[in-house]
């Protein structure tokens, strides 16, 4: 008898319907679930396309029924048989639920040991994530995970197709690049052929895609891996994937146009959702003023309200002495359940460092007669109370939450508070699942922890032409031709128009405190290329991992990256990172340094 592997699969496990009744088929897959009903054995056979119920019985084929007694979950096998109707016993929750396959021949490819985690029961998975990462190849068998990666594959294919149709060339850039200290922390790769020297793993293709523009390629894109040695969290990984784009003779609008068309196509072809475009635009200053964030979630209201001018002479010293006084108003229908203990928890929330580190949270509830129930009400002038309530659009039953602090603390804490209220009060309209937004006109520079000016984006970002006069006198006023694409409060892409003029580049380097020698040392090859007539150009990089996380509804980037790292940068499946052999380290002129006992070491 010819083996089923040689015969080959005729259909997938998600393909058969009642129109196939009577056909002879061969299916390959894994045992998702096994049920023994005495005389007959039922198996849900699974592959990445779905499930098909197959049945073994002594009346169907004794030669197949006998070995079926040994089948257990996740055995890998092939079955051959005939498709029969399940009329009267159909499963309406299963696409293949109208049929089953009566097995005439069984071939077991391989057996499975007792499973360390549940692969089949997708909806009730409560396995510790570290165990899932330790047995990632089993975790990836789960239907929800396979759905994520099938969507990712489809989105990547559509991206390549769409960008090619728009005239973009897919060009590759190197992973091992020149090490330039001072930006994001790089992963370093020692060079055996140049002892004592190192490559850096590219944190982005930024410089090389600009060189493509100098080379005249005009329109470039790439789906590329990038690397950053950063502290990790649920939406950050040390290696990640970008949709990288660069355009010659660009303006911001000329960059927005193909990206909007790509997003529209992805949502239509992958999710079946029509996205309206052009996307709304909002400046950085407006986003910070209204939402306290440069990546605002605009699917719900509860916007920030500036009360600084109203509280300069209000009689309450906490407000009067603060640099900024801003607040938000919780509508009456949502504020009814906000008890004092709940407000105290919100106060503790905004005091946390990760939520802004505010000194406190002032609150007031408006009564039906227009008076305030508030711990600080006795300190405020009545006219100030009325003015605040009017400006915040507050009516009876509304809850006012106010923070008084410096600019960064006030906006960071109120933004975190707004998002906390969004989640706890269910403020997002389920009929508004997708809200795209372009945030534009970012500051060109920002202060670091040492008070020095650094680039908000990168040092090749073009300032607005009318702001060039402030470069040497007031760098903090200079706005950049930079932009971010935001989706539902998540930054999914960022880019800018690049500097192509040597006089402007020199002014930026001066503002950053870079000498000519330092600039040549770090970026000499790019500056040299720019002496040969570069075109005006600009581009953007979209985070593919984050994009897919949002499209699939996953809670973490680790659910859309096939083999991710933990928050400590470890691969629990392979056990890396691991020490290297001394002979290889010797070839690279590297020696071990013993960690001091006070330094924590990995488990």
C-alpha cells in the first residue's frame, strides 16, 4: 500500500465542506482533541487552516481503528478516507462542522510526549508566559498565535506589493554598521580581522536610506530588522522590524500620501475595514495641550483643560505657585461610581514615577446647587470656582481632577490619568475602533538630563525654514519638519524631512555642541556624500511589530514576534545569551571581567 506521505495531502483541515461529501481525501495534521465513544474514536485533526473531525470505527476500517486507540493529543499523522455528512449532528461553530471524514487508512508520523502546556484549548490558556516562551514551538501551534502570524505574513506581502505598485524599490541595507556612540545603545560585534574594533548592529537604516537618495534611487522601501540594546517592556524588543521608506523631492504631504494609501489597503484587504483618509493632522503643541501626549488616543473625549491663568490669584497656594495647573473633567454619567476610595487610588496612581510622579491630585465634585465638594474648596475664591467649572465644561455630578506641577510632570501625569480612566470606565466607543492621526511640527531639540540640547528625532532632521534664525539664539523655539503616525494612542511610525543643505546641517551640529571634528568622526561619510548634490528628501519608518499587534488585538509584541526575548533580553527556548568559548574570545582579543559581587547576575 502506498504511504500517505507519498500520496500527498488532497485538502487542508479547514477546507472541506458539505460540497465535498462522497469524495476520497487525504489530510495531514496534529491531534487537537481525542474522544473515545466505545465503538468509535473521534479525532479533531488540526493544521494551520483549521479543524476537521475524523472518525475511526471497526465497521469503517478495522486496520485503521486498531492503531487509533494509541493516538494522543499533538500526535502528528495522516488519514485517508471518505467525506460524509454530519446531517443532524453538525457543529455550527466550526467551518467544517457539516462534514466528517471516515478514516480508511492511518499513518502516524510521530508521537508526542506529555505536553508542558495546553496547545489545543486556546480560549482558556492560563499558562505562565515564561513557560510559553520556553516551549515556544508548542506555543506557536495554538490557533490564535497562528492567526497572528498568518495576518503578519499577509500584511508583509501586501506591503511589498503595494509599495512596488507605487514605484518604490525594495533595497537592502547592512546590519553591521559604523559604531557612533551618543545615540541609542548599540549591540556591538567585535571584528576578528580588525582586532580591537567593532561593528554596531544597525538601530535603523537611516543613513543608508539617505545615501540611496544621494544615489538617485528616488523611492526606497524595505521591511528590515533593527537592533537596540534598550531596557525592554511589553511593546519593545531588542530586535524589531520596520517598514522603512524614503522619498526624494519630498514634502511632509508627499510622505503622508503613500503611507495613508498603504494603511488603507492593509485595513481593507487584511481586516475588511474601510479607513477614511486623508488622516487628521495635529501639531505637537496642540496634542500636548489637549491630551498631554504626542501620541494621543482621540477615540474618546475627556481632554485636558489649562487652568494656569485662572489660578494665578485664586487664594490656593498650591495652584498659585505651580508652573502649570491643568485638569480634566469626568462626565457625570461616569463619575457616579467614583467613590472617595477610588479617587485616593487615582491619587496614588499619578504619584508613581511611571505615571508622571506628580505631588498630588486635587479633586472636586460639582453638586446640584453649583457648589463644590472638594477638600480645597475653602481655599478658593467663589468666582474662581465658577470660572474653572465653566472653562472645563462641568455640570452637576461631574468630577474635576486637577494637577499643579511643572510642564513635564503635569502633562505626563494627566495623560496617564486620562488613559487609566479610559480603561477603567470603558470610555472608548466600540463603534470607533480605529483612529489614525498625524502629529506634526515637533520641537527640533529637547533638553537631556544634563540640560544639554539633543535632537528630538535625529541630527539630520530639517527645521522649519522660518525658524532658522533661532538656531543660535533660542534653539528651544525651533520646530522640525518631523511627524509621527499615531493609531489609537500608539505611535506606529515616525519620520521627517531630512537636511540636505550643508549650512543648515552646520547650524544643527553647532546647536548640539558638536565640533566639526566630532561631526566628521561620527558622520563623515554622509557629510562627504552630501557634497555631491543631494536631493531634498524625507521618509518614515513604521513599526511592523506594533502595527500587527494592534491589527490582531494582541496584548504584547511577544505575541506577534515568532521568537521574542523576555524583559531581561533572554531567549528562554534556546537559553541565550550564553558565554562564548575562551579560544574564540582570544581570537577577538576579548577577555572576561569578573562581575563584582554587588552586581546582580542573571539566574
